[in-house]
């Protein structure tokens, strides 16, 4: 049985490459993320094929942001694909509209807090208000959860702080920016290992390059699953 706490990001060029990778990994992974990078090259078709023909779960990472009517309409149409997770920006009006669009379905709406590729210098350039990133993440997470989000996207470094929020009870925390020990950081700046992320309170971790860039993606995925079930994943390092 697969450990669906691991979500592998299919950050490959097109649907054919994504399907080939999923077939190579086989039953080692049951949950995949498909993002904007594959939207124009068959991403939704791949999502449907993996769900219908291979029994996989799908996290569609679109990070939607628009006026409420557009968000509601977009989410309502995407919900027809029998997806598990969909991301939207964590602004309360966006979250409320997305939840309305997903009503009557099993689709979980996850709110993006602060992208794990950003640091304080990046936020300053975007004119985001002053403050430490963990404080901003927790504030945005609380507001998104109050607006009805089923969970949030946050770095492993903020997962414990979010889990402590009263609003987080029964909600999901999904953490990108996860890198097995010895892996390169790529464009991520706020990272942790799989064991650390789980110990800090993440329900799911998202791993991309360390799996699909590996010479043996199946073994890489199994190694991450093994680490998530190690003793180190039970006690945070602090």
C-alpha cells in the first residue's frame, strides 16, 4: 500500500513525460501534483488519465487568483475532474469563492500562504508588508482557514506554527520545499527534509526534482517514504 503523505510533483515538460514517469514509479507513489508548467501541454488530460485509468490521486496546483465570480466558475469546472486538492491564493475572498465553486464535491481547497521560493528580500520587492516570514505565513494561514480553506500550503519551517493555530484543527498542511538529505535546493529557500516536515506537523509533503531527476525515480520515492516512517519523523529537531 502506498503512503499518500508523499505527493510527487510531475514538473516535467508534458503529459507524455508525466505518464512515463508515473508508470516508471508504479505502485511506489499514489499521489501526484500537476502544476501550471504542464497546463498547456496536456496537464488536465494527464490528471484525468491518472485518476481514471491508474487509480492515482491528483493535486492540481494552479494557485488561482482573480475576482470572486471567476474563481467560483473556474473551480466549479475543475471540480468535474474528480481531483483531490486544488490550490488558490490565500486571500479570504478567493478562498470563499473557491469553496463555493467546490461545493457538493470532495475537492479540497488549499490556500497558498507565502511561496517557499521567496525570502524577505523578495517580499520587499513585491511591496508585501514588513514582518518576519513565519509571522506573515501564520497570519495568512489563519485568515484563509477562517474563510473556509480545507488546508494550507506552507514551508516545513512554518508547519509547526500553523498546526498550533486553533483554526488548523482538522485541516490539512501540505509542505513543498522538501528535500531529502544531500539533495540540491534548486529554487527553494525555506526547506526541510521529509522526516523534519512530518515531525513539524505536515500531513503531506511535495517532492519533485529529487524524484524525477533521479536515475531511479521509483527507488528515490521509496527512500522518501522510508524516511517519513523513520523515528526522526516523530520528534521535531528544536
